[in-house]
C-alpha cells in the first residue's frame, strides 16, 4: 500500500478499485436546449460509434465498464451484434432505457393516456425493450414516463394511476427471472400541472405493489429545489428499493450538467448515505449511472470528468470515520459528529485516486491521457459524412 492511501481501509480501497459507473450512450450524441443544439466535430453517427466512445472512457478510467442504451435512439437490427461489439471493445451493454415520450401519439400521455390504443402502443414498446434486454443480456429496464397533465381537470388523476399500475403489471410479468424494472420519477417537465410519477414516494408505492424486482431510480436532477436527496437514498436503501441512480447536477431544474459540478457536497452526502446503507457492497444491486448532456463541453472529456467526480465523492464518503461518527452521535455531540463528516469531505482524495489508477496500470490523470491520446482527432477525421446522433429516433 502506498503512503497516499493513508486513511482508507483495505476494504474501502477495494470498493474504489471495483467501482462501476454506467455511461449513457446519449451523452456522446448531440444535445442541447429547446433553443439550440450545437453540433460538435467527431460526434458518433450511430450506436456503434457511441459505444466506441464509451469504451474510450472506460479504457482511461477503468471504472465505467458498461453503457446504457436508449431505444429507439440506439435502434439497430441486431442487438446481439451490438452487445458483441461492446464486448470486443472491453465493455458491456447495461440498462435499456425506454422512450415513450417522443411520438405524436403521446401528447396526452403514454401508459396513462385516456385512449386505450395509445396505451397499448406504449406498453408494446416497453415489452419490445425487454426483448432488447434478452438480446443484450441486460438486467435493467429503465422506465421514465413523461406522462402528466398541464391543466387542472384535464384528466382524472386517480384513473391515470390505475392505468399506470396496469401497464407496470404487464411489463413486470414479462421480465425474465434476473431482470428488473427501474422506475424513475420526475417532478415536472414536460407536464406542468401534474406528473403521473412525480416523486420517489409514488415510484416506491408502485414498486412495492409490483414486487421484488421493481426498484426506484433516483435521478438527481428530478426534485424540487432544496429536496434532501440523501434522505431519499437512506430511506430507499433501508427498504431495499433503491435500484439505481441517474447522476447529473443542476442549478435550476433538470439541467443534466456534469455530476458533482453544481454541488459536490451534495454528491458527497449522497455517496455517504449509499456507503452507510450498504449500497457499495459487491452484491448491492444499486446501479450507478450517469444521465447527462454535454451541450457545450466536449462529450468524451465531459464523461471522464463526471466519472472522476463520482469517484472522488465515493472516496470521501469511504473516508468517513464510522466509529468516531457513531461515538459522537451517541454522545449527542452535534459539532463533533458534523466535524467527522466534514473532515472526510475536506480531504483531497485526488492524489490517492491517482495512485490507485497507477497501481491498476492506468494513467493517473485520465483527462490529460485523453487529451494526449489523439482519440478525438482520430474520430473527427474518421467520422465524416452521415448524420450525427442526437435525441431523434
Ligand atoms: C428524463 O428527463 C430522463 O432523466 C430519463 O432518464 C430519460 O430516459 C433521460 O432523461 C433521457 O435523457
Ligand atoms: Mn434520468
């Protein structure tokens, strides 16, 4: 053990070595706001190229071994071949994200739409996503519904919950033995009055009704301002219902900025509750995914930075002296307990993580290694012609 590891137990170091952060395929494609999408040279033109970029992030960081797909943004003829392509590049296909929010039919909702035909269409898409999972060997199906209403009285709130529950039941019944539903919630947008799965409580209640293999996905950008996200994390972990994170950060709404950029202290507090609740154990079942857009910064570098931000927050969380904290808490030592957490948060873990990377044969500075690698220059030269990937089906 090198000196820079001081403070972290052998177990904690092991946890950091085998950390697994999942990348979103869509982070490598073009994205933007409703005002403008700025293209970037070298952006992938298809899912195969997105996977190549994700593999590059893993090659440099060593902790991003899977990439999540979004259907139909990542539609291909042969998903088995796409998974094999990922394997050839040293990574795997992770969560399959469904998309029932980009079709004219879904104007008034997908699985909660008042029209049975539209509900059927949406459910059929979700079932088709499970077929994709069978082909890629994915464990998780992520469900996010943009469903909701814009005006009071527009539709029956209670009936929409019934329709949602019915759709979820049908999809749950189609899952393979080792597959799970990750039910994601979001306070608002695109619905501005009432969203059908607006918060963790609604997601949790539906997951409880469904059964063991339905768990909640916490997207860190999907809460009201000032929500205590770490409390939600602690609660869901205790209940065995924390399935996944969609990490990103926000200043205002669902900004999808790099995780740990807006509020690194919040990310630390979240990771502390994850560690405290056993969410970093080998058999944890908690998936740590990024769900971000790199609208103005370079995408591959943005993903590398994000992965490192999660690593740093995790290392700090693991540095918390559990015994000292417990003693201070039991003694009612308010300032002492707070100081134990702050000592960990204020530790510069970057040299220690650089040392860990070196031990694993990686460059201690993945950002610099990426800049030196010539990867971006190569793909900029190669990816001429065709249409750059974006949020279109
Ligand atoms: C919705 O805002 C969301 O967070 C869901 O996870 C979607 O699938 C994803 O964004 C698309 O970026
Ligand atoms: Mn999300």
